[in-house]
């Protein structure tokens, strides 16, 4: 098992220059526009702008893009297929819904691909006043995800070395998957308990206000990035209205 999204330290890319809270603000701007737009053109314009940011996030080759987005692509395809099977609007509605799903989720991929989790925690605590216990507890949990992925692979290899193989039997495959998942859950609970005790021992639950050694600064480029998100959404809505294709979800 390999994770499509790396949650460890991120190598600097052009999009890393944007403050994480500015990227989150841009997501907050895009989200309501996509949620209320039921047409195809609006999310398509937003998605095109997001795709243009892929190279700035370090996703410069089809292989790297696919490695990060394959669960998203599968999910969008599944949403479209289910809508076609059980909906009344047909393929047009299914494609529009799939594009909306992609446009909603791709900013998160850009954020994770370009932002170090430590910078994100610093920005949230300094600019949005998120409680440090919550922010750094979440950071610690995110840092454990790659370890869990590696542990999943270790459990699978250990069972294979003992001769535990399901073969082509789907029932045996499901049973082996459930057993591996349970073993991983037990390991995750134990690791999380030790981590919580270690964090409490370092004063994360002391109630004393914590200082920040690294800091987080909002610059003009962050405002420009946020303004760009507003401009893209406004252009998408204006184009949809001008062409007569805009259709609100709640109509």
C-alpha cells in the first residue's frame, strides 16, 4: 500500500512560497461557488485554473500527477457512474458532478503537495488562533500516516513470509485484508497512546501559552493568490451566466 499524498516534510516548490492560510482561504472561496453551481462550465473553468497550478506544486509529470490524484480520479469516476445508473439526467449531469468533485478536491492536493505540515500548524496557530494543542496534535497524527503505510506493508510481507497467501480466492483475500487492517488498528492505537503521553510530558497539556520559534508571515503574494482565487471564481460564474449555462443547485 502506498499513500498518494505525502504528509512528511515537503521539498520547496514555487507554490510553497504561498502561506498555508492563504491557500486555505482560496479553498474557502472556491468551495461555496462549486457547491451552488450545478452546471458543467463553472467547475470546468475553476478546474482548468487549478490544473495550471500543478507544475507550481511540483507535479510536473503525468506520473507524479497520477500518483497524487488516482484516488480522486477513481472517486470522481465512481460518482459519475452512480449518477448515470441511478439518476435521471444522464451522462451530462454525471460528467458535471465528476468535474465538480475534481475541482473541489484538487486544491487540497495542491496544498498537501506544496506545504510542509509544520508550516501549516504554525500558520494556523498564529493567524487563525487555532489552539496549539489541537494544531500540533493534528500535526503529530498526520506525521504518523506514512509510518502506518509502511507498517501495513511490513505486516503484509510478514504474513507472506509465513505462507499466508489468499491466492485468487476473494473470500480469503477479504479475510486477509480484514486481519491486516485489525493488526494495523491495534498498532495505531498503541502508537497514538505513546505519542499522547510523550506530548503531555512535554507540556502540551499545561495550559500555558506557547511561543513560536519559526513564525509565519503574510505577504503581498498571499493576498494576490487569494485575489486570484476570487477572480477565477468570478470569471467562471460570469462566463456561465453570459453563455446561459449557469444552473444553481437549489433552483
